C-alpha cells in the first residue's frame, strides 16, 4: 500500500479543492476526477549527457521501491450498503519521517531554509492559509540508472518520493493530502534525504516522536 499512496494527478486542477469532497484525500478514487500516474513507474533510465528520459522500465529501474515508512492501519467507511459503492470517509495510519515544507516563487521547495531540488505535484491549488502549513512525509525511494554516454551500465541513485500534507485544525497528528513531491534526478549535489528533525509547535504526531521510526500520523 505504501507504493499505491504515491499517485499524482496527470492534469492537476488550478482551482482550490472542493469543500464537498467525499472520501479520504489519500485515495485517488475519491480525491480526483482526472487521470493519475504512479511515481514508482514514472521514471526510467536517464542519459546524463542529454538528460533524456527513456520510459523502458523493464531495463532501467528496480521493480520494487524501497519503503521509508510503515502502514500501521487503513480503514474506509462506505456511504451506502453497496460494497462497491461510494466511500464516505476513511484514514490511513502511517509511521515515518516528517518535516516542514516551505514554498517559494514558482513552487521552489525549501526545508530548514535551504532550497531542495524537488518536483512538486499538487492535487489542486493551495488556499492562502495552507501554503505555509505544509509537511513532507517520506514514502519510499526507487533507484534511477544514470546512464553515461560511452560506458556500459550506469550509476544507480536513490530517488525519494514524499506525500505533501497539511494539518487538520484541532486534530493532533491528523493531516490531509495536498499532493506529491519527488526528488529531481539531477539533484545529486545535495543530501538525498532532508534533515529530518523533531518538529516544534502543535504536536505533529498522534503519539510520541521516535527518532528511529519518526512520527505516527493519520491521513484522512
């Protein structure tokens, strides 16, 4: 399931998310009416000389992403008695690393005041009171083969993927999904993972923080 959380909208909406949304924000089934793609299957072998993406995944990318979180629980409530019908609400309980995300001009990403090379895929436009309350949650990494012209094989580098979340008011440790962020394949001159820290302020975790496994959060 951790890999199935890594979806993003192929044509993200430029309008704010509807307040009439029914169902959990982490599920593309109810969160969007546009086509979606899944991040583990997006990238392929990269030619460093031309920066050209070849989508032949069978040759170029490890099949199994390496998870950096744990799914502790997941539940959904049906809106009717139809077991294949609409979903009213639900949650997924996750354990992993969390950090604040700040957006600059043209959606440039900053963590701890430092720019980080990420591609950001928002599900919909952010409201004014949301853009400064975003968090990154680490989902998994896949390995990209950085092809070097004239050489056999390539250099494999991890390519992390993160949920972009915003906290739910007055509900400790509870978040809504706002999009997906992926480390840019050419950003090799910076640390692969952000400097995960103990976050101050309103408790971002349902339980106590554990530096080894991170936070326990609920995404609705």
